[in-house]
């Protein structure tokens, strides 16, 4: 049995700090089935404004693999600036409570991100340091660095991700195809009642919410830019 300490956040959700088997036993199977069906349906073909997001999550052993893509009627610079606006991620990405640049040397950055990764009624706390490489306006590469010794047991055992921007034509204007590929492992597998049956659906729902939030922010910034350009003419 894995011991755990828990508390309640402002939304009344259980936040597990070192384990989550105890809370998992309290989940009812009927509720899990209904939620899993709803989560799987929500992840299919939802849109953020005009951009249709495609999300795929698979589980290979203990490694979750995420692939997401969308086509945006937005300037490449707007997409890039939104993706790399680390200090403001908490304002528009669900689950991110703090993000900050710890160090920067040209296109090499060290970033700390703090938040929660939600799986059904369980919020897994996440505090991760990322080594990030920018290939300006085309690619963002990230991989997990070692956390400080006093940070406690990490939720993630490993993480690596990549954003890729490709210019495309959308009707009469230029646009961007945004692709996201990532893979990660949890330090502790999801509880037996959740992981094998519903882990992929739950992760897909969370990743879908975060990716679409990024798309909405890109579209919001593009709309503001379009209005400003029209007024300047």
C-alpha cells in the first residue's frame, strides 16, 4: 500500500501529495464508466474558435504518447509568441499555476513549471524543470531536467515534447499548422481502478483541454492584431 497525504484545493478537489491509492478506492465503478465515455466523446473533434484540434493519446507500457495538431488562421509570429510566453501560461492554460524562466542563454532556456495534472477527481501536483531549445519561429523542444533535491518525489519520471510550426495557406491568407508531440511517464502508475481501463481517456481529456486553451489564446491575440491593423489603415 502506498501512503499518502492529501488536502483540498479551492475547488474542492482532492490534491494528493505523495500517493493516490487511498482516494482511488473511493471512486465508484459506475461513475468511472460514465465519465470515461464522456471524456472520450469530448476529445473527438472539438474546436477552439475556428481551429479544429486533433488529439491522440496512446499508452506504450508505462509511457504516454501524445500527438496533437491544428490549423490556425494566424500569423506565424503570433503563434510563436504565444507558445513561448512562458511567464503568462498560467493565465490561459488550465492546470498551470506558475511558470517562469530560470535562465536563458540565446535560444537555450531553463524553465520551471508548477501546477496540477488532473485525472478524474485526482489532482496530481506537478513541479518540473525543463531544458528548452528554441529554433526561432519553427520549433520548441523541451525535456525534463532533474528537480532540486528538496522538491520531493516528482510526479513525472520523464518528459519530452516538441512544438512544430509549419506555414500553410488557408483560403486567402497565410496560416500555420501547429503540431505537438510529447511523451511522458508517471513516477507512480495510476491506481489499478483507473489506469488500465481509463488512463488514456483521462490523459486525453486533460491534454485536449490544455492544447485547445493554447489555440484559443492564439486566436484571441490574432484577432486583437487584426483589429489594430484595420484601425491603422
